[in-house]
C-alpha cells in the first residue's frame, strides 16, 4: 500500500509530497504532511512539526507579490468601509488639500473607475489618514476579494 510522504531537502525545507510504498521511502521523507500555509515550510525533527522557515524579507516579498496593482473603485471603497473608515473622512481629507491638487484628488475620488496601487495621490491620501504602505497594501489585498 502506498502512503504520502513529505520530501525534505538537506536543510529540512519541504521539496514536495510524494507517494511511496511503505518501507521504500527515502531517508529524506517524513510521514507528517504540511497542514498550514507557510511561505517556506521547514520541518523540526525534534517536535515533528512544520514551521515558517522564510526570513522576514522573504515573507514581506511574498506578501508584496499578493498585492494587486489595480482595484475597482467600488472594491477600494468597500475595503475602506470594512476596515472601519468613514468615507466622509476621506472627502474631508481631500478638502484640506491645496488647489489644484484638491480638485484633481476630488475628481479622481469621485469619478475614477479604478485605483492604481502606486498612484502618488492615493499614497498621500493614505498617509493623511494614518496609513502606511503595508496598510495600503492590505487594503488592496482586501479590495481584490470584494
């Protein structure tokens, strides 16, 4: 009877899963299977569990890769609402800008059909609302699911 094993590399990082007849599996195979989401799974033989083996930089890069470049206006507005923002506060923040930036921002906010993640005006408005780059990334990730 064949069983599913997790194959590990020489540093105990997961390579893949593969079926072997019991007793014929290679020495780099373990019976335990990954059941959680990791960026870079690593196996601990002492506890017989998997853990995150990625560096902070690798995790941040993987998260950045999940950020959409563009979301529809409706999606971004809903993500803001679900994140606890009052849409009126965004309009009020736009109202504090100097002309012609205020008119441009208001026009984009009211009439744009989509928003680009790297739009400098969006980043500036985010900062005015107390959002950092990670917060804006998370808004775009959330918006992409709506």
